[in-house]
C-alpha cells in the first residue's frame, strides 16, 4: 500500500496543480516516506515543488519536546533555509504573517485516532485560517492505527479546547483526510481542500488499521508503538488523574498505577463489575518506577494493557471503557483516594483536568457515583457512538 506522501512523490500528475505555487508543509517526526525519508527532505528534493515554509504541531516538527505544555519556538531550518513556524508556542493558531508565506499547505501528520490528540485541533485551526486567507489545504493521508471502531461519549457543548476540537467521541475512527472533510462540513468552512488518499489501505485488514509492512515511528515522544496507539483512547484520560500513565517508563500510555494501590485487587474488582469491558486484551499486573513525571522514583503497582498478540480482538477491545472501569474500581476500593489531578490542563483555567480531557463531567460523575453501574455509562456512551457512526458515513474515503 501507499500513503499520501508516497503517492505524491511518485506521481507527477498529482503534483501538477502545485506548479508555480508556494508550498508549505505541516509535519512531525513520523512524516516520512516508505523509505523513511522525512517529507520535508523528500519534497525539497523535487524540482517541481517550491517549498517556502514549514509548520510544526505540538512537540515540534522535530518531536523534541517530551512532555505536554512544553512549547516550541519558531526557527529557520538550517538545511532548507525556510522558516519553521510553531503551532504550539506563542500561538496555537497560524498567524497572518505565517499564512502569507505559502499558497498551498500540505498536511502530513500521523494521527492516533483519538479526539484528545492535538493534531486534530491543529488541523481545524489551519483549515479555518486557510478559509480566512484564501489558501489551499492538501492532506497527505495516513492510516488511523486504531482503526474504525468508535468509542466514548461525545464532547459536550461548551467544553471545546485544544484537546477537544469538536463534538466527537474519544475514539473517532477517521483518518486525517476524512477528519478534514468532517471538520469542513461541521464548521461550514469555505476552503479549497484536497485529500491525496492512500492506496490499498484496509482499515479492517491485517494490522487492523496499521499496515503490517510499514515501520512505526513515534508521531510524538510518548507514542512508541501500535499497542500504545490502540490503548491511548483510554489511557490518555489518566493524564487528568493522580495515577501514573507510565510517563517516565519505557511503556508510556500502556499502563497505569501508583505506589498506594493493589493492582490484583483492582483487576478483581474490574472483573466483578464489568467483565465484558475487559474483552479483546490481556491485563497484567506490573511493578514500575517512573524516572520522571508522576510518582518519580517511587515503586508503583499497576496494570499493563496488552492489545496485541494472539489474545487481541480488534472488534471487542474497548480501551475507553476499560480505563473508565479501572478508575471506577479504584474509587470503589479506595473511597478516600484523591484521583483527580488539579492543574490547568492545556492552559484551561478553572476546569478540572479530567473533565477537560473527557469533554465534560459525565465520566467523572459516573466514577464518583457509588450507585452507578456499567449499564448507566453504556447507555450514555452508546447513544453518542451510534449518532457519530451515522454522521460520519458521508465523509469516509475507504
């Protein structure tokens, strides 16, 4: 199969509309060709592409910023001598000055298929800026490594943020090219938009979203493999809790734990409460000691989620429900446990980080309610999942 960047590189006819245009690139470290040449270098080597600027999302074009809320500065690319504008620095939206450096922007971002992954919001902001300034946007499409499954409650009105671009579920099931089509429709944007689609991508084929013959490269520092990409729609909500999500270990966002919980008791409570939400994966008790971030230097007991190997079932694995169940189990076993981390997540002041991440307070209220059960959350989530699934059909390309 071929990704969008590979098709653009190989087919001069696809590139012909770019002749005589100033071209910019929005990319990150995973923006590479099949031969692992970065898209910036590959495009710069083409005689018929006039590359005049580049943009980097959260963590930077070079992916050098490890944690969230670590900003990247603008700079001059030392190899290609073009400006590189940060969309996670002094600004989150492209400035009028940066928009004047190009006629067409190519967006080549590997996404994780999760609402909170901020590349979706960056895509929205670029589409809005392009509509305002009369620029063209091309998305060089890439796979959604989490595949087509949809999961999670819809972001509630008024809870939009940099980690919540629009009312979609946590696990949205779209590629970036498809997401752009939906954003344009949802926000009624008048923008010249084009997708260079993949060739031969089978979202339900071997790899369940990620083709088995392609090498995985971190799109952000803590996205190291396919297991993480599959689990992320659940484990990401841990960023709003006092539990470690594995930052500071070699398996970030594949596990959770803390120094003062009994992982075996948590697993038993999860199995008692909603065993159906544990399908499709294996939970394993682990011990770990983060070298940085939450619980740095402390021995933690926790659980690792294995969404790979012979026990993995793509159709039944539900990471958002699984993680919600884990937090519910801890709340039941340790009623006085201070679960919620109180800090301005992604610069959102006056709102609990956990609620910002989840696009509203519904999940937290379910966890805190001692009388709530799995069926209560299932009813809320299923309604939104069904509505989203019906709504996005017109925007699918594969």
